[in-house]
C-alpha cells in the first residue's frame, strides 16, 4: 500500500544532548558542511573545518572525496574514485548557527548544463518558483505521519491548509524547516498542509535562473536534517500512498521579462506553451521517476500521454492562473513535474523548449547538414 522504507528505519537525533556541547565559538575556525548530489540523485554531505571565516563563495576550497563504486558486488575488490566537488552556492548553516557555520552546495553535471542554458538566456531574465510537495512517514508504523495504526484516516477534504488537531500532522516539522530556511537565506515564500493527511508543501522562489535549483536542493537538505531530529522519514515518491489519495508533485512556475510585461505578457506565455507542447514526451522523460503513477488524469493532474493547457485548469499539463489571464501578464504553472525531480533538468528543458535552444554541438551538427 505504501511506497516507503520498512519500519524502524529512522532514529531520533538526540538534539537536546548535542546542545550540551555548544561552547564559545572560535573566532578563526568555521565548520562548513559540503552538500553534494550523488549519481543516484541522492543528497550527501561532509563537514570540514576552515581556518578562517569565509566571506564569499570564492573563499571556499573544493571538496576532494574518495567514493566507493556502489555498482561493485560485495565479493569484488572495493574501488575508490577520487571526486572533486566545486562549490557553487553558500548559505548560513541553521544547524551550526552558534559557530557561524556555512552550508556549501557543490557542482553537479546537470547543474553545469543548466547554468550554460540560463547564461545563454540571461537577458530574458527567467524567473522560477517551485512548489515542493512531500509526505512524512512514521517509521514505527510505515504509514504517513498521523495515520492510525489500523485502517485509514477520514477521506480527503479537511486536511488542505488544515488547522487543529486531527486536521494537520507534523506542524512542528514544517515550522522548524521554515525557520531554518529563512535563517539559511533560502527564498522560501510559504508552506502549507496538503490534500492528503501527512502530505505537506513548501514553496521556493521566485529565483533567477539556475539559483532555483540550488535553493531547492538546499531546502531539501534542510528538510532531511530537520526530519532526523524528529525521527521521521521524508518521502518524495510521486505516489507514496496507493488508493484514493492525492499524489505528490513539484509544480514549477516560470516567467520571463516579456511574460511579466503587460504589452507582451499573454502572447509570450502562449508562444512558450505552444513550443513546449511539441516536446511533451521529452519533458516527461525528465519530470520524475514513477511519474506515470501520478499523472493519471485524476487528482488534479493531466494524463501523462496528453498535453493540455488552460486558464485556471488544475487538470491541465500547464495552467495559466486566472489572475494572469485577467491582468494580461505574469507566469505559467507547469503541473507535470513530480516531487522527486531534479530541478536543474526541469528548468533546463523548460527554457530549451520555450525558445528552441540548441547546444553548441547541436548547432555545429545542423550547420553540417
């Protein structure tokens, strides 16, 4: 019934005990937590101490790390590969605030390509906002947080933006994450309980270009760290609860300078949507694993095999908000991305499809033929 880890797979962090070790911070030594994304698109991190206080990203040295080849079988010789991770973004560390710690996000292959595309279209001033949905699981029951030990809770209806016991589960986790993101410098612009009990959402943006991917990954890291303190598992599976329950997505809002202008707004939005419609299946390929379980045409989703758009239509692939249609300018909402997407891939293909982008290699090939 549930797409999740087995019971007993999480241990509560002893945060009150750790707080006993808060000493007077050093004025010259600063802890830095390097965050990197492995080849399976999973978050990892490693702490290092700098013997100086970093004031900008240029002060942060790269991270050199030996990683084992996870594809090796247990009886094969362990093969270690030296990886060098280049710092690309820096934030204040909400978990080591006393020590002036920093969170440092490292480069990844998909980010590099995304940055190249965003730099190419920098004059268009692309803005993005992402609505990250997720489900909290209680490892003791292997069910979403707040669900009864036996059976299911009341059907959907009262949980969306719910207030009060029995209508929202995990508000302390939501609030801790919200505060930690604000401290870190993440552009978090809201949070709320979602339609399914135990399903929640936070919103990041608007951010310019590649920075939306940076901030979403760091916000995900912060959520995982907060969940450690509560002994709760965070699921980004697009359909973690089988049955008559809403799936989990990451709706992506997108605009350019022309789209935000009253003179050219709707025309620019319509043109970009038309261009994206021709690349629907290419988008689906990078819009999240197991997304076919989510995009069924039900539960406020469009069908995975059909492209559609409309004003105020939550069952469409791309929705134009009613306010945008009335004002003649604004943004579009791509409702296809799943909760487990790589934001760099999603924002890259949105730009490429909207403006028929070709890489330098593709341009050279087209010139030959």
